[in-house]
C-alpha cells in the first residue's frame, strides 16, 4: 500500500501562482510514475502532468508552458508549480502514484482561480 498526502491548494487570482506538493509513503517501489490529475464536478478526472522515475515528463496541452512538474526520488515527493493560472484551471487536483500494477490517489486539494 502507498499513501499520498497533498498540500498547497488554495485561492489565487488569475495570473497568479501556486505550488502543489505530494509525499508518498508506505511500500514505495523502485520504479513508478507520479503525477497530477484534476477534476471539476460532472466531468472526468484528467491528466495534468506526470513524471516517471527516469524523469520523462508529459503535460496536458492546456498547461504546457505554465505548469512545471518535478520530483525528488530520495524523498518520494512530486511537486507541481503552477504559474499564469487561469479560471479554467479551477478544479480539485489529485496526486497519483502508479507502479504499473496499482494506481493510488491522494485525497485531493482544491485550487480556485478567481478574482
């Protein structure tokens, strides 16, 4: 089992920045992917960004150039730096851990972009 604890959500004005962090604990594998997804009410949970153990990164087109994902393998953490935030970025953001056999999710953290 893997547990994920997220932090860093909140309310920010359009154009502002937020940083999300997620720490994994428990039975950590040697190879795994961590990432962030987001979900708004009534819609599916969508990928925002993910990063493999080897550092390969994928971003959703909607966040390219604005969001940066990073991870610290020694600390089993992943972070998402979100800049130039837009109202359409408003969602619950979920941390994800995937060891290619199981998928684990954090509890979610609300990000609201509004003036």
